[in-house]
C-alpha cells in the first residue's frame, strides 16, 4: 500500500482472525503479527520450566526471562522461544489449557505489550502490518488506522477450530471456546472488548476468501479516504 497502515484485528478464538489476517496482509503487502502465539510461547516456557501457571506471582516473577521472536511474513510466520522453533509446541493441548491463566497476569501482558509495540513500530517503516489478538485496537495500538472486531457464532467457531486442530469433538471445542471467552472478557488486564471505532464483522455466513475481500475493501477505503483529506 502507498500509505503505512496498522490493521488491528480483534475477536474471540475461532472467529477467523488468523486466516483472515494472513490473507489480508498478503494481499496488501503488509507484515503480519499473531500476538496469541506470543502468549502461547510464554505459556510453553512456563510449563517447560516447572512454573505453576495458576500461581500469578510465580508466573510474574519469571515473565522477563523467555526470549520470544515473532517472524512477520504472512506466508510463513514463525515463532521462536529461546532460539528454538515452537510453532508446533504452542498448539499442544497442554499449552491451550494453560494459556488463559498465564495471559491474565499483568506482568506477562506488560512484557508482551512492549514487544508487540516494537514490532508494530518497526513495521510502519516497511508499509505496515496486520496485527491479530484480543486487545490490539483497545490497548496495544489504539491509534490503528483500521480496527476490526471479528466474531462468529460458537458452533461455527468450534467447527473451524476442530478443522484446524483435528482433535476432539466439536461440542467439546465449543465448550472450551466459551470458557476462554468468559476468561478473556472478564480479566482485569486488557479484557476482550470491541475497540472504540472498530468495524464489527460477523464471519459466520462467509467463507475465508469472502471475509478477506471484505476486510481488504475496508482497509483500502479507510486508508484511501484518510490520504485524500
């Protein structure tokens, strides 16, 4: 794109944020950041070092130790932890079950917020970035030129997540997603909310290509109208 842009893509698990964000970034020549992968990497480190993830003080005490590096190529995003590729490990059932309590610890959010803002600032010198998560437009980068909040009904989200992971039943996945929603929406630090000024897009009736088309149109229209002012 001719103007540097930050696209903030928020929403609950299974709403289509990841696939949509990567597709939009690829189409528009932008970088891509999955903040959820960073929280998962932090969780994997805590589990691997024997930290009780339900002990907020214990998690906070070691929040500064893990070295997390996120690759921002939308066609081949990477995530490393202390120099090791953990793209597969962070999607394990153990990490999935533990990520919510880790993500609620303020020290973890502060540490990763700093990292996320550095990545975004760096990307602005290279055209911009699509950033996905649960607090991007509200906390991480509230000045984003484009803010979107993606949702889908719980059954559709569960079906999508099972298609990605290939494990468990759709019903069990739906229960887990709703549990995560409740935790993310009620936490004291950076809760999941619809950011002020965000476009709320329900992806339930659309396939991936259609959602990408919709979002690309929103980005192009928003950036174009601001450039014309």
